[in-house]
């Protein structure tokens, strides 16, 4: 006997279309379940702020029902940072001497109990209440960065030109806009970052390095707008750190996208050399009484023109060689962690196979 398909059936007359659509919409709109996280806080002489930061983070995470641990990495502090952190209930890792911001974060990453990690500064500049939002967005990303582009942002004016220039250089390398290159509030999974430990800086440029590294290898980095408050205590960043950041960006160019830096420089030198050569030829020809083969008996190109052309050619060859070596090494030795931004979806229990499977002989009797 043939039965008529119900009015709400899909095209094959078997699957309830409205039910599937409503179920899919519900799954899309449902908030992701937040996993257990480890919050890593590097600290160096932060006794004035570290206690309050720990309390704020714990209150936020408890209110959201997020299982967590708070790790303070005391990077050789000479004040009471470690003691205050212990009293506030954090797990404290004490280093005998100061090794740098990046080294402290690496120590925390290796010691963390959970695979989902959050890093945040101890000075109270980053809003702890944004951590749950960052962790939620990590379900569809490999790293979520708290970008300091909110309504209340207190970045000292003396740092802004350097920050803008570094962002411009990083945009050139990554091929995309980066709202905040070196934000100290971000969340990521351990495996995505640990694979870059050999190139990650032990100093303040850790966050810059890891951002460019993930972007260069086509991982998905998401930016979440946050505020940035005035810090408690004195800043550890000095003007000379800008030079370190600039050197780091150039180093990243050599490691990931060498031609994006070398090719424009090479073509600029070649273009300037060509223009200078044309000007030299025009000058020689304008002063010659007769145009004949005797013109080639005298120098026609200036030293600067020849030098610019040769320098441009050398820069281009160095960039091509670096790019070739990088790709060769990448093909043979690099085994990247899979991106967590690529999600797999299917109905549980082979729903479609059960619905569309042919009836057995026994079921037809």
C-alpha cells in the first residue's frame, strides 16, 4: 500500500523538513558549553594588583559555572607578588630569576592542567569579565584575541606611533587587517601554540610572534573588542622594546613570508636604479656632439645606478632563496596541529542511513 507523504515532509517524502530546520536552528543558536580552562597570569613585581586580578577572574568564572584554575607565574619578583597570589587562592609557579614575559607564559602553558588556555596580565589593565566571551568564540577559532578597540582604551600616546607602525608591517606580512597585534588577553588551545615554542620570544614580543605565526600558517584568529584600563603600578615596557618588536616582525618575514618583504625592497631598488640609469644616458647623449660608437668608450652609467641595480637583484635572489628553503623545509619536516576552526557536523547514530536504508525481507512480511 502506498502512503501519502505528510505535508511537512521534505522532497524525498521521508524526512520531516520543518523538524530538521527547527532542530538545526536550535543547535545554531544554542550557546556553546564552556570547557575547563587554565588562566595563566605572568607577573613581575605586581604586588599592588595581582590579588585583585585573581579575585576578579575567579568571581567571573564562578558566576559562569566554568571549571578553571588560575596560575600565577612569578617571574623572579623581588616584592610580595607570590605571597599575595597564594593568599588569593592561585596556583603560583616561582622562577628564581627574571627571564621575560614570553618565558613566563611558556612555563604556564607547560604546567597547565587544561588544554584550553587564557593569558591575561596581572596589572588590571584587561577586563576579566570578557574571558567567558573569548572562550565561547574559541569554539569556531584557533585563537581569540581581546582587541583593545573598545570605548574605554587607555594606551599611552607615546606607544601609539610604534603600535601603528608594527600593525602596518604585520598587515603586510599576513595579508589581513590585525586590530591588535600584541594584546595580552587572548585564549587558545595548547597544541596550536606549543608547536611554535622554538620561535616564540621569551620577552614581550611573545604575543606578536604567536599572532603572526598562526596567521602565516592559515589558522583562524578572531578578534573580540575589549576595553583597556590604566594599569596599577609602573609599566615594564620601555621605548627600546619597539626595536625588539620591529626586529621580530622582520624575523617573522624570514620564517613565514620572506618574499612579502624582500620583493618590494628589491623592485624599489631596481626601479630607482633604472630611473637613475635613464637619467645618466640622457645626460650623456645630450652632451655628445655626435652620436656614434665612440660614445661607448666613456662611462655612461653612474656608480649609484649600477649599485642600485645590483643591490635590487641581490635582495630579490636572497628573498627567492629564503622562500624556496622555507617551502622545502615545510614540505619535509613541519607537521602542523589541525585547525579547530573547521567543525564537523552530523546527526547522531547515522540518522540518514537508518531513514533511507531499504527494508529487510522480514520487515516487509
